[in-house]
């Protein structure tokens, strides 16, 4: 099986990033009309856009349920960047449920969270290793973060089992550049001038130019990283996101996407209601600042982000706020172009292919 696979025929329900929010997932599927086994009386198919895990209270339950639906032929899913971290054994903020070395650091934000046994961890990694990078059919494309055709073409024929080796190869090329040029020396000098590290939210570093160059280089040299975590370019200011200070900015790649086939993604923490993104550690550029939460976006108005920030519910729990007001799990019903939310509400999307000159 290759990394780019066919999307099932028929009507779909495309579920946004779940981030360990198992109760939200169960509620959403109930509102969509699925029974506990993932069957729908209309023969619809579930599609998960990745980022099943991290931050929420029960990532193991989400994985077990989604795996059961996929193995039963009632759902499909693509890799998100958080699944990539599991595959590569790369502990990141919010993954203390899985990685022992993150447990203590994640307690203050995300606890309590369910943790798997050693055998369950192995099953989770084995399952994640079977997921494709993208799904496609003539009327729709699904990828976690970005559909750049030349990157899709570069990995289209790679077998699924080659994902980690290939990803690591491109990572190594970026590391080699830092090590074999003065970039690495400049990065080291920057850290010597900033001894507090880059995970201390209360201490904002100056803009680290060499780190910005390295971040953008690592991101854009690796097609697998671009497709699962987006397009980035060297930034102009430091910002705190996903547990560390960063120096390269995400880019709205959809503003340059000029193909006629629509694309649905997750990843970008869209919001139905106005919200201070800093509450959940998101201080990077807001790519949806000028886009209505129900609108299709991009050059041809045929890209839609279905991630409505359910991964931020940990912040609502800590504050004793409503879980549903700001942080929602959503599914895009295709071809109806209707959003269903886990609180039972639904709304039609707006502006699909509006004034886009679609062929």
C-alpha cells in the first residue's frame, strides 16, 4: 500500500482533529447518526483527518475506537503530525500520556490523562504505522495540513512502511546542513546567549535568526513534514506555540492552491467563536483572522479546515469553563457541505467555490 490512497466512494463525514477527546468523539458520531460500531443507515463513511491524540484525557480510547472502525471497513484516516511524533518516538508537548519523559512536564496543563500499558503502546504504534498520508478521489482530497502537488507527487509511490525511514532521512539532511555549515555554530551561539531554554513560556527570547532559518529549512526540505504540519517560512518575531518558542511562521498555502479539486484539512485550530488563542498556547499568526469560521477559503474557495480547536478543552477544564463554548469537535458532511458539532448543533458552510472560476 502506498502513502497516497483512494478515498472511499459515497457520502462522507470528515472528522476534525480529536486530540484525545473521546467523549466528544462519541457525542459527535451519535449526532451524525452512527451506532457504536460505526455503522450508518445511509451507508456513510467516516474520515479522520489525523491528530487523534495528545492533550485530551483519553487518547488510548480514541485510538482503540478508531482502529476498530477502520478494521471493520467503516472508516479511514490519514496521519497527523501528532501521530508522526509517536511513530518517530519524538516526545512533544501534550504527549505525556504516551511518553514517560513527558509525564511530569505535562501534569500542570493536561492531567488527568489515561496512559496505555506497554503492550497497548505497541499496538498504537503498529496501528499508526498503517495509516496513509493522504486520500483522494475525483471530487475531493484529504490531508492533515497541506496539499502541495509537487510534494504529493514526490511521495506518491512510497510504500507506507517506508514512512519513518524516509522522514528521518529528510530530517537528517536538514541536520547535516546545520552541522556542516555555520548555521549550527550560529544556533549554538544564540542558545549560549539564552540559557533558559525554549520551553519557558514566561521568558521570551529575542528573535533567534539562526533558529528561524533552521526551522524553515527543516520544514520545507521534508515533503512528509510539509503535508502533515504545513508550509512555513522564516518569521520576524518569536512566538510561543505547542509548548516552545518558535521563529518560523505558518503560511496559508491555500491562497496559492489553484487546482479544481477541493481539499479538506485539519491542523490549524479554527474557531467558531472569537477566542484568545494565547489561552491554549497559540501565539503564532492566526491564519483565519480574516476568514469567517464557516467559509471555505483559499484562492479558489475550495479548501476547508475542519479543526475547530477541541484540542484546547484542557484549558477550559483548568479554568472551570464550559467545554463546548470555545472548543468544538466538528465533522464536515460531504457532499452536503454541512458542519456537525459535538454539542448537537449544525451549520451549513459558506462560499464553496464562490467566484473562483472553477472549471
